């Protein structure tokens, strides 16, 4: 069942969303040549704890870290390690935070040092896909309208969207109904609810340079592109309102 949030719960989600977005910002600053993905994880973990919150991913279904750090062909769920970032690596950071029983979830992709024009374009198009989807995050539209806008943006730019993993509702749990795919699913097989005020969604385009197919590595977490080409990820927690959608994972006023 889709759980719509009341005014008090929405205010709490704004608060945790600000911390989540600020943690993503701090992680982005750490994406430098020579930094380890493990050091990024520690920085974000300490930042979240310092704000009286809890890393949502740590221990979730056994995940061993506080953030997901995915490099180059790694799509999502990369496990932080002593791996050092190299010039031109593209690094996707996915952050989840819990405070006062509510969850914030967001992600972005950064470049270590100087990236190629191709990498910069992939990251920019992935971000643009999110904002194209956001245009349809309004009362009266369906989830598939968000999905269609994301898919069209990616494909018209020569990219593909990951189909095995999707966006989702978020709030009381990290993953709540409904699923928010980045492509239009067969309506006969999947529910396609209308958007209503109080719904909170994690909209998260995962865009590949090459094919949409993925595989999971032996660590049973890290998802990589099947063809070894780069992938980018951009995500925000949003609120459906009576008017314009609201992005909850913004960090104004959060140190």
C-alpha cells in the first residue's frame, strides 16, 4: 500500500532530506584523485552521525557500509574499499539517512580530477533525465509518465536506462511502494498508480553509455554494466503536492 505523508511527516522528511543532501555534497567533495572509496564512506558516515541521524544503508539486508560508491562501469551498490580513485574516474555516490523515523535517499555522480567530454555528457544527461521526469511528478499523472520522460531523455541522447533496478517510494522505509521505473513497463504486468498529494518518491535515473543489461559481481552487491561501459546515477527524494513537486533532498541551511 502506498503511504501518503501528513504535514508533520513531510516536515520531518524535509529535515532528514537536508541532511541526506548535505552528506551527498560532502561525498562529492571527497571525489578526488588518490582518495579511496573507503575514505568517502567514513566521511559520510561521520557526517550523518554528527547530525544525530543514522546511515540508512549500513546493515540494510547485510550491506556492509554507510554509502554506496560505484565507479565507472559500476552502476549501483558499490562497496567502499581501499581502492584509490584515478584521474577521470566517474563516481556515483548513493546516500540514505534515517532520522526521527523518516528516510531520505539521494545520489549523484562526480568525476575525479579531469573527466572526458563523454563522461561529462553522460553525467549531465543522467541529471537531465531526473528533471525531465520531475515535470510529470504532479497530481493526476501516473508513475509511468515520470518513467516515460526519463526513458525518452536517455534514449534520445544515445544512452540506455537500467531496467533491473528502479526508483521507489520512500519515507517510513528505504523502499516503499510504488516502484518508479526509468522506462515504461508493460501495463498488464505492473501497477501504474496515479500520483496524489503526500506521496514521497525516490526518482533515480540509472543511465548506461552502452546496453541496458547489467550483472551482479561475486560480492552479491555491486551491479555493473554487462558490456563494461560507464554508468551514471542521479536521485532525489521528491514530494507530490497540489502544485509543483518539491525536491526534499536539498541542503540549504545544513552545515
